[in-house]
C-alpha cells in the first residue's frame, strides 16, 4: 500500500473513532439521563435567580411552579389566576409589565393589579372581578409581547393594563445581543435537526458558559424602535380581546440623573399611546404633588401608597372609557345562587394565630360556586368546603394582628358577596 492511501486510511479510522466516541457519549448521556442544555440566559440581571425561576424557550424565564413565597399559579405567575372560559359576570383584567406589575417589594394584595381589582369590585358588586399579574421582574416589552400572545390572549381579558418600559428595556444589558436577537438564536437552536442530540446540547452549554465570561459593551436589551413596535403589538392584541389602558412609568429624580436615557423611553411610550389613542396615566404627573407617605420604595419601584394613587387614576380612566362590557356589569342584579349568612367566630383576640373561621351560608357545594375569599384587604389562599352550608379557613396572620373590623367577601361565579358580619379583631386589656 502506498503512503498516500495509508494516510487516507488513517484519517478515515480517526474519523470513525471520533464518530464512535460521540455515539458512545450520546448513548451514555441518554442511559444515565444526563440533561445538559443550552441556557443562553446570560443577561446582566440579578432578578433571574434559579431559586425562583426556570427557563422558558419563548419568554426566557418564568416563576418556578409551587412557590409558596409568591404563590405560583397555573400560568407560572404570582398570585391567583382564573381557570376556564370567561363567565357572563366576569371582568377579567390582564396587568402587563415587569416588576412594577409583579409587585417587587410589596405584598401580593398591595400590587396595583390587586388594588385595582378591589377598587373595581366595590364599583361592580354583582360582577366577579379578577386580575392577572402578567409580569415578572426584569421582563422587557419583548417578553411582554411574546408572553401576552402565548399565555394571556387565550384568557380573553376584558381589560388590559400596560405598565411597560420602566427600567429593563433600557438598563439591563444582554451579553452582546438584544432580546430579539437572543430569541432568534433560541429559535434557530430549536429548529435545528441536531438539537435533540444531547452531545450537541452539551457542547452548546459549554460554549455558552465560555461566552458568558466575555466582556461586551453596554447595550439596551430593547432598542427604542423595537420598544415602540412592541407596545404597538401589545395594543393590537389587547384590543382584539377588549379595552386597553396604560401607565407611563415615573422615574425618581436621582435615578433620572444617573440613567437619563430612561426619559427617552418614557417619551416613546407617550408618543405611541397618543398616536393609538390609548388612555393613559402618567405616573410622573400623579407622583409630582403626592407628598407623604413616600411613593417609591427604592430607585424605581413604587410603594403601596404609590400604587394606590395610580389605581385611583386608572379607575377614572376605565369608567371614562364607558365600554359596553362595563355597562353590562353595572346593570347586573344580585344572584341568590350563593349566600352568606354569617361567620363564626365573629370576634377574635388580636394575635391569635392559626384561628379557624367558618363562613355560614348556602350554595357552597355547587361546583365552581366560588373560588376566592377575602378578609379585609387580604386574600385567603386556601379554604375547605365542609358542605353546602359551611366553608372553613385559617385567618391570615397579618389580619390577626390588626385590630378593627375586617369585612368578609366571597368572590363567586355569581359576583362578589359581602357577608353580613365582619370579623372584629380586638385587643384584650392586660
């Protein structure tokens, strides 16, 4: 055999050995179920934390299921979420955004979405008002757009509130890529014929880890032109379902001085809302003369009081729109399908943790008769239906600490029902 065929034979043997080795590695990874996968989540963003979030190929990340701290719902979002078709008495609200919607630093019931639900429930006592907090910390308008189309539109919200562009679109940088570029890369990976090979995923994972150590120049995750296009898309989708209102974020003075380009995004949002004739609340105007207590918790996130001020303005905008759906709900009469006749005990000593409370009434055992209980301004996460006439729950701990009268409300498929008795928390003189 001549030297040239020998070299060719050695090359073929080497190639065959490498191929065989890759096959063996692939088989071994499948046998032992080794699940390396390309993460690509290289955002300079502290809010993505494996303690609370999991990867999502479309929206990059979402809340882990089963979280107790934030009570993850079936949509992998914070708090309660509706199930099934929208009912005749439902007013379904989608609150779209980022950590402003999620409620960074505040209790679930203090978020603007839940304060809005409570305010509208008072104005529409015979309707079932339900807010969905469709936003997570560090979400951009790119994520909002993709998430709304995939997960929120199927809920057919009657009303969508957009609170977008407060921070993440312009501050947090992706490593060398805009959000849309990163999404395109993920899509290429998903459509690749080799994507199912675990060895390929392992190589991609190793490459992404090496790339994450690379220094990139600062860049906005969503450029202004894409930011505006995303808001246009969100408005279009929201109007396919119902009405849309918006909140233009406020930026504290010190934050504005340090990151002045935030004002560019504020102006861009206002420009789009005015062009599309979307009624909006400018939080900067609302906060300008707010006085005490403080309207911000930190460098960007509103306080519970700040959210309350925004909600008051939102309610005005919503009723000024006077949509047909709102008129329908305002004309509803009480439905006796579910009744509440009282609670026991109605008087509870302050600080009495673990106190069991029983709601008395009728119609509780009917399927889907009601899905939520509120005591004062707190949501009761779990309850037990004891029969057609009784429902039991544990008094929320923070309610047990607060003296005074706390109304009990059942949110049912026939509307919100206020119990004739409130729970009185009293302090015992020592």
